[in-house]
C-alpha cells in the first residue's frame, strides 16, 4: 500500500488560546482517568476504570460489543453530557486539568479533544463549509485564514487532491470512505491535542480502511490518538498501547505488543484468541 | 504565520440563552393558567356578590324558577327582559342537541371513511382521500356556518317542509362536517397503528383481508376510534360560528331536532357585545365560558390520555 | 411412568375437522358502506365548494379586491377587509412563530422527554389546542383589553379615555397567536425530530455550544417544518372569527388600520355580519358570496402550500 506523505508542516498554525501549563513538572501522561464510574439512568455501565493515555501515541480500546468502550471514549470529551439522565463519578484530566470540574462550559474542552464517529456524519453543507464549521463556531472569521486551514486540513487527511476542485459541492456527493476522511479533516481543522476515534473504519471497505490506518499512523506524530475498534488486527497494526474492556471493566492494558503476545489475564487471552466476542 | 486563537466560550451567554428559550417555552403553560384565572375571575361574582347572586345565582341557573307570580315554574333564558331569566337548561339542551346531531352525522361518516381508507383503499385511493379530508378541515367555521345559513337551510326546509328554517338539524349537519376530519384522522391513525404482526398472525391462520380487518384491526383500534369520537364531541360542543349562524338562536326547550336552539358558545358570542360590564349578565356569560373551558379541558385530557396510553402500548409491542 | 391416559393419540382426532370452510365473508357490504361514507363526504365538499364558486365567481374582479365597500355593502369591494386580515395575521405571525419555535426547541433540545416540566408543558399545549375559540375571545376581552390594555392606560394615560384598553388589532392578533401556538409548536417539533442526532453530535464534537448547534444545525434543518407550521397558523388565523369579534374586528371603518390600537375590518368577520345582519340580503348576496370565495381561496392556497412543503420535506428525509 502506498503510504501518503505529507510534506506540510502542519504545526505552523499553533493554537494560542490554550492556557499554558504553569506547573513546573511536566505531566507524564496527556490524559489520565481515575476511578471512572458511569451510569445511564440507574444502569451502571463503567466500573472503576483507571487508565493513562500517552502523548503522541495511538491507544486502542478493544473488547466485545457492548462492553462500554464507546461510552468510555465519550467520557473523555464530555460527549455523554448531551444525553439526558447520565451520571459519572471519577476524575479525568487533560494536562493535569480536571476536565469536568475545572472547565465550566463543556464545549471549551471539546476544542482540545476532538472526535471522529463510527458512521461519517458530514453536515448538509458544502465540503468547504464542513471543514470551516469548527473554525467558525470558535470565532475564526477571516476568510483567507479559514481557506488556508481548510486546505491544510484536507491535505493532512489525504483528501485534498480528490476534492480541491469541488470544494463547493455538497459533502454528500462523496463516497463513504471520502466522507469519513472529510470528517477527520473537519476534526483536524480545529487543531485539537487529542483525537478520539470511535470505530472510524468499521463502515468502510478494505482499501478505505487501509488509508485511514495509514493516516492514523502519520497523525500520531502531532496528535494523541485514542481509537475504539472491534477489529483486533487493526488494533495490533495501528496502536502502540492497547486496553481491553469487558462488561464495563478495564481488564488489562499495556503496550500493544505485550497485550497481543503475552497477555496477563486469561480473559484477555480468550478474547484475543477468539474464544468469544 | 497566523495564530489560531479561538474565542473563549461564554458560559453566561449559554445560560442566558437557555433561560430566554425556557421562559418562552412556558408561555403555553402560563396562557392556560391565565385563561383559567381570567375567565373564572369574571364569573366569581355569581357566588360572592349578593346582588348578583340574587339575580343569577347558581340555583337560579339550574332549577326551575317561578318568574311570574301564579304562573308555572319553568326554565327560561331571557337575560334582557324586565324580569331577567338565567336558566342554563335551555342552552344546555341546545348544545346537546347540536353536538348529538353532529356526532350522529360525523361518527359514521368519519369512521366509515377511515375504515375504507385503512382497510380497503389502494394506494391511489388513499392519496385522493387524504387531501379531501384535509380540504374539509381547512374550511373556516364561518364559511361552514355561511353554507348552512344560506344553502343547506333552504334545502332542508324545502325537502322536509320545516317550520323553522334555522334549526338544530341544520346547525348539526354543518357542525358534523367540521368534526369529520377530527374523527377521520384519529380513527385512521388508530387503525394504522395496529401492529403488522397482529395482522400477519390472523392472515397466517387463514383469514382473508376483510376478516383480518373485522376480527383483528377494528377491535384493536377501538379505543383509539372511541377517543376520536370523544374528541370530536368536545369540538362540537365548543364550536361557535356555525351554530351562531345556522341554528336560529332561540333558547327553546324541546325534544324535536327541527326546532331552533341556542348553544352555550353562541350565547356568549351573541350577547357579549351588548352586556354591561360588571352586571349579572356579564358574570353569567363568563360563567358559561368557564363551563365550556372546564368541559373541553376534561374531554381533551381524557382523550389525550387514552391516545398516549395506546401509543405506549404499541411501542411496547413493537 | 407418567399417566398417559390424557394423551390424545393420533387415532383419536376425527379425520374431518368441523372447520367451516363455507364461503367466507369477503366484506363486500362493509366495503360498499364505507366507500359510501367517502362518497358522501366528497359530495358535501363538492356542494359547498361548488355553491360558493358559482355564487361568488361573478363578483370577483380587480375592483372587488382593491376598492372599499360602497352603498352599505351593496357595491364596491372588500379591500379593507383583505388589508385588515393581512395586517392582523402578520402581527400574529410575528408573535407566534418565535414563541412556538422556542417552545419546540426547549422541549426537544433542552429537556428530557420524561421530565415533569416537559409533561406539564405538553399538557398545556394539548389543552390550549382544545380551548373553544369563543373562550379565547373572552380571554382576549378580559385579559388583553381589560387587564393589559386597561393597565397600560392607568399607567401611561390616566387622564384620557381608553387608549389601549379597548378593541384593537394588536389584542386581536395576540389572542389569535395564543390560539395558533399549538400548531406552530407541533409542526416545529415534528421537523426537529427528523434531524439525525449524528449531525448535532458532530457540531458538539467540534466545540459548538448547545446554542450554536441549535442555531447553525437544528433550525436550518427544521426550517421546512417551521415554515409549514407558520403557514398553517396563518390559514387558521385568517379563518377564525370568534376570537376577534370582541377584540377589534369591525364591520365598517372609514379608515385602514395604521396604528396598533386601531380597529380593523376582516374577511371572516365581514362574512358573519353580512350574512346575519344585512338589511337587504338579496342586494348584498353577490358581495357576500364573493367575500366567502376570497376567504376560502386564501385559506386553501395557504393550506396547499403548507402541505406541499411538508410532504416534500418527508420525501427528502426518506431519500437521504
């Protein structure tokens, strides 16, 4: 598979609204999760999860369906607050800042922790306006600046060459794989620090999937990535760190190589060898 | 190179925005409460003011009164005569007559059309029936009243040889026309909501299309159809313009449907213009308004509860 | 060993089951009867429309639509009534659409369907929809004219006679706004419900606030439904007479309403008075039928447009 090379220095648009960390000690982990418990109404779905997420690495969350990995992912950027009747306990930190208690308006944190969804969900707008949306809702109005970032984001997502002449066409004119890359470009446009991906390639054909996996490999140089996947081979290919979830519990986590070759828990081994799920 | 400086999110703006939207959302609730308060406020003197109670108290409105010495006690509504008479009974009879005729007319037609549309009609037919009903629903009640007054009344008088040109039958039929869309829509909805699995089960046991309808769909849809009839009745009781124009507006008590009638709503509409503010007549009109409000409130509450309960049951089954 | 006495052996079942396979009712009679119901409804509709068109078409002319009435409604046109109706409905729309849309947004985007607040507001909306129109008229008289208008007069014009505490187009418009509020709310909610939640999630994930998501994603998507609701509200408002009878409508005015506390002529009210209180019924008949035709055409056109928008909205949803 041909690897896409991006020669653009994508870090030349630095976010300047993010407060600098005044702590003398640099945090080891980009994000930390301590004793996370989560309820949908009266139904408890996450049990005392503690985990660390490493900067500039790809962390994969694996496990059988319904084990809570998507729910866990959504707690990382406070997306669960959109749904009524949910409750969470525990502490989640980004750069040592408690993202639930220290930040008043949840939308603030979502500009630093972005998300790409399982099923691509472009807006019923043009390709350009889709990418520009995140910039505009955050106050970036200058037309030339926006156009510049739109182009850079599309290049990063390896989509620019395919759409550069049809930027004003509806996003729905694109194929499934292209739409998903569009959504990735859209998330990249706001220059988050962490990107959460919920089964980003599960709805795509093998070629598109492979492209996305290559993309993830490149992106981790500048971003921290957390990806949920039910495809173990994908996890093994793409991630540096893997966490295994089962029925709302974090059974085991560690470097991907170790999890897949020398899992410590039996359940992990059973899942990896395909005995269930 | 340009810097990406995002505007910080204002929690205050979000908070104010949400509160503003919420306040507007409560207007519907506040309106109902205010309507209740202000209608009842003007009717209260019937119970509290001694002078008004003397003239038009609750007992005077309900029971037979001996208005003239020596003459027989009877019910009579004549607020503007020398001896003001405030019996509500003639108005009650009138309202009942009009609403009954309306339902006798609207229920069979509305339910029948709904059954045809839901159980017999092909796709093309359905697409013709729906606009017909919506067209009927779109006719303003003043136009239906006009139709009854100018055209229907003449027709009925000639065909049936009637004494009174404007009467309960005339108003009732026009009222029925106004109610048909309500009955039709709710009944058809009820039949469409019968789970397909029920129909399939009956078909699998060898029933033909009509047998499925008769034995499975109609019984299952019965609560919904009944709710439609009840809600239609509520509408018939509250309707004003049609009866105002087509019923003759005479507060007569009789058993015949061919006599003129006076309904509650038409009474208010006809007499509010000339009433003196603060008088007994004024309070009585608002009292009638309160009665109408309470009655339609109860009917709508009950009808909606039945329909919601049905919806929940269906969602449970599906 | 289990008692086998009760077990039916195959030999015990009679070979001819007494199932009645006689000719099953195909439902020809019910089919005919219910079709008759449809036919009767269609017939009555045709009678109404036919009579009105035949009786009124002769009166329709450019003069009829643009000139004021003359000779005590026996000649001339109905322009002031058309103007009054349009002005009235315009004021109503300005009042009802924002409130109705915000109510729908609050119910759909901000509250949970099972919360008590939601249930309470929904009960209020359902009951508002069922209040008889004459009761709205009473409310307009007692609350808007008496309380609000009277209050305004007491505070701002204590010396003069009634300025706001009398029948006025603004009070009639607000009364109608309350009456049509449920229509707008229901239509907007229906449209909001068709918005795929993923679109809103995408907006949130990009740092959009709830307000931004509503304004940039939800409302544009719900626009057809909002439009439908507004048009249906206009159609309803133009046809209702009982709420405006005592809150501002007049049979003959030598002026067109220009200020918010002016009275106004209106198509529906015009029909009512002309039909029931005209001194010479025969002479005013052409104008009367013409007015009815105008009102009917107006409401039908509006309804038609609204229904068209709604069905094309539904078809588009099914397509995407």
